[in-house]
C-alpha cells in the first residue's frame, strides 16, 4: 500500500491580475465566496481529506492570509463579552482549522511561474508525495476532490491530475490530457497534456483543472527546468516561466502518470465572471440566502424589471 498523503502546497503568490483593480490591495485568495475567503475553502478541503501539513507559498502583500488564520484571543474575548458567542466560536474555529492543518508560510523565490512555489516547498517533502491545490478553486463534492486524488494515488503509487469532462469547444481554455488508457472508475492513464489546443486538435474530452498529486520525479523535473532557466538567463537567451505542467509532461514521457475524473462541481474564482458565478451558486445553496436571491432573480427577470437610469443632473 502506498503511503497516505499528509502534505499539501497551496501556491498563493500570484498577482491576481485578472481581477484588478480589486486585487491591488486585497489578495485574490482573500476574496469571499459566501462567508469565507476562497483560500479557506481550499484549506478546509485539505483538512477534511486528512492533510496535516499545509504550506502556503506567498509573496509580498499577502499578509492578510496569515492574519485570517492567526488566533485572535482579544477579538474572541471581546465578542464573548458582548454576548456574540456565535461569532466568537466562528473566529476560534478558523484558528483551530489552521492548527489542524499545521499551516506554515513560505516566501516565493525564483523564476516566475506556478512550478516555482512547488519547488520552493519541496525541501520539506523528502520522498513523500504531496498534493498541490490552487487557492482560487472551489469544489463542491460529496467526497472532497483532495480525497478523491489521494485515493487515486493510493491505487497507483503514481502522480495524479484532477480532470473534469469538458465541452470540446472550450478546449482552448485548458490543458487537455492525452489519454493512453481508460482504467474505469474515472481513472485514466495519460502520457501528457496539450495546452489550450484548438477544438479539432484536442486529444480528449477532458480538462486538467486545479489539483495534483506530485512525486519526487516531478520535483526533479522542476529542478531541471529551473537550472535551464538560469542558464538561459545568464547566456542572454529568452526565458519563460516555470510551469508545473511542463514538468509533468517531461516526467510522463518515461513514467506512468494518471488522471482522475473528479466527481463534483468546480468553481473557478480567478476571473470576474467565474467569481460571480461561484458567489451566486454558493449563496443559492444556502437556506438563508437562496430564497432571497431566487426572489430577486424573478423580480429582475420579470416584465416590470426595467431599470430607471438616475437623473444625470442630480
């Protein structure tokens, strides 16, 4: 039996440029989905899946993330003194979540790209497999996506990518796996990913979405990519970014890699339209907010829903 995965990395050093100017002062990871910042949804998913060591890789301007998960005994005491027990319990529960996940923080150093934070955190892995989840994804599932990935790794002992079925017309938005074999139960043997292909060139009808189990072999590929990046920079050649998918592709050329089709619903909060969808869907699912929003939608969509423009002279 392959070892149970206990470590995870959340890369949270990105600029959130697609959400500017909103993310100029507020990290995109701290934007709310429901009554929780989006990164808390990711942390909860990991803790609920048995992860006990979470490394959040950050950059400058991300101190709000640490502040959110830090214990706040003075605030809790004030809330309890004011009789606001429910709020006090909620604040304490977030700190307890961070304790259970043993969250540590690491500053990102090195070339730009989503592979760099994984390599930054890798020194703590040893030979252990590790989960990598992005902090702007929200999954709603009976079995957490992270747990589905862990189970897939325990069956194979190999790297695993989270996959979802996609409309072929959307292939230019995703990395599309090259499927070698369908093993049943949503498990696919893959030989690599084709990034954002034209629909006619898409090698399968699946999309690789945020979620990976990576092993030491992929970390070695990231090290090799980074070595070549510095060599190129020193020689004056053009340099690009360090991508996790490039390391996975290089590893998959000679080793087994699997995809796991995830059972659940994925919400991407990394751009304005998808962020609003995630907010709306989360609110609709709540018994306290859902009826209010459904009523609002009916009224706005009705025959008398014309919006009166304000008088420009006032």
